[in-house]
């Protein structure tokens, strides 16, 4: 071990001597400034007083008050109330519509017309393909008599005829050619029979005529039926309602379109050229509605019976407690107070039968023949002279500088 340590020490000494013998191997050592304490060896100025001022600690910011949001308003409680029930009004007018499919359409329009009048009830008894010709299919005369006896009817509307261009059998069973003279006579007899049935019951009857049709031949037959309806209504006291003109155009021709009740041009007839649309049915019902309302206005007012005096009730013998008794007592007291007063003068001031007669076309003149509208004398004031020159002579006064009527351009200089 000692020999090894001695060997290492000798080797270290040899390496150190070799390094010292090489001058270029190790660079010359230079003094380097020590920058570890830069301010320690640098001249410094005396510190100012501001550097030694006592710095007050900044107070911590005050805590912000938390804004408490207002709670949302509670939703208003919705109270759904049932619609107040309208008091039931018992109708006093009962309108019954009789007829074919045209009558059914008109009845619907008539129900719409009186929808806001609870005093009127509109009902219908209709058979689509019926008429007055085929009693074997449906007997309208018998049906109407039975309904007059059993139903409450105050007004009746009949719309028939569109299905009646058929052979008619008279009482003897003879077949009559449609639209022949014998056919028209037999047909008119059936219409008049219906009219008399309603007249005997004092029920106003409104017989509705046929409107214009798209087919010219169909239209000609309906015109013939309308003449029968009009004549029968005149004989039996019924009211005939014409629908031919309201559904024709300005040239008295058929048109599917026309003005409705609001004045707008709408489709009034269906594509078959016979029946009504909803707007057309409402328009047709309007003319019936007018006549029914006129009949309702002419009704006598209902008479309310006043109960008489009850012998068992002492209060009923007091006149002041009877209906109208208070009003009668007041009238009697007023009359008693007027007994001592002198009668009021009833003389009427006399007036002349006619006033002075004045000419309406002659020129007005004053005494001496001078016209009233003549030019008066010249006004004495300056203002009056200006007015006279401006209004009578048309001489406008000259504008003055700066006045509102001075429209001259200012001088460019």
C-alpha cells in the first residue's frame, strides 16, 4: 500500500512539472472585475428624502355589497271564470220554412240572419226532390195542413218550384203537359189552396219566387211559375218575394257571381247553374228577412193582465198599492194644488197672414235712385285710402325696404 501511494504522489508531481514547463498551454490569467456586488464599490449619491418617506400602506378595498336581486314577481294567478250564462229567452216568433232543396239552403241563410235575435226561432221542413206536382211522392198540401194544426208557427216561408217541370195529374187523373194552360191552371189551384190554409190560421205566408237559372229554357219555365206565385199571393193575402232580379246581372242575364250583402263580388250560384252557394243563400234570405222583420214590427204589443183585488188581502184594497197607484196619487195631489190658482191665459198672439212683399229680382236702391252697392265717398283717413286703392282699384302699395312684401334682391355691393 505504501509503495502505491508513493507512486501516485510521484506521478502527480511529474504532471504538475510538465504543465508548468509548457508556457502556451495555459493562457495568461487576467484580473476580471467582480460583479457580484456592483453597488458596493461604485460611488453613489446621497439618497433623497423622498426615498425615505414613509409609505402608507394602501387600505384593502372595501368589500362590495352584494346586490341582491329582487325575486321575480310571482306570476299572477289566472282565474278562469265560466262565461255568464245568458238568461234563456223563450222565442215569441216561430218561422217555419217549407220546400225543396232550395228551401233548405234558404232556411240556413235565414237562421244566420236571425242568429242575433233570440226572440225568433227558424225551423225547416224540407224534402230535397219534392214539389207541388207529384203528390204521390210527397204531398205538401196535406203536410202543411197537419203542421199548422200541430206545430207552433207564427210565420211561414215556402220555396218550391225548381222540381215542378213535370207532368201533373189533375183530380180526374188526367196527365197534363208541363207548362200548358191546363197545367198552369191546376198548378195555380194548388198554390192558392196552400195560401188559403195559412190565411185561415192567420199565419203570414211568404212565398219565395225562383231565381234566374243558367239554362235559358229553365229560366223561361221559372218565369212562368213566378207569375203563378205572384198572382196566387195577391189572391190569398200572402207576400211574394222576388229573387229573379237580385240574382241577375245589369243586363238581366244569369251570372254565377254577384255582390253579396257587404257589396263584395263573390260566387252566389253553384256550378250546376241552379242552386245557391252559402253566400248566395244568405243573400236570398236577406230579402225574406226584411219582410219578416216588417211583419214582426207590425205585431200588436203583448197585453199584460193586471191581477184584480184579492178580497182576502186588505192591502189589495188600498188604491195606492195597486199597479200605477203611486202615479195616480201624485197626479191627484198636483191637481188639488192647482185648484186655487187662476186659469192660465190661453190667448194666442195674432200674427198677420202675410208679411211685407219684397221683390227678389229687382235691383236694390236707396232713396234718390242711388244704388246700394254704389261706391261710397272717399275715406278721409290714409288707411282708408290704401284699402280703397287695393280692394276697389287693384292698386297695391309699393313695398318698403325690410317689409314682408319687399322681394327685391339685396345690392351685390
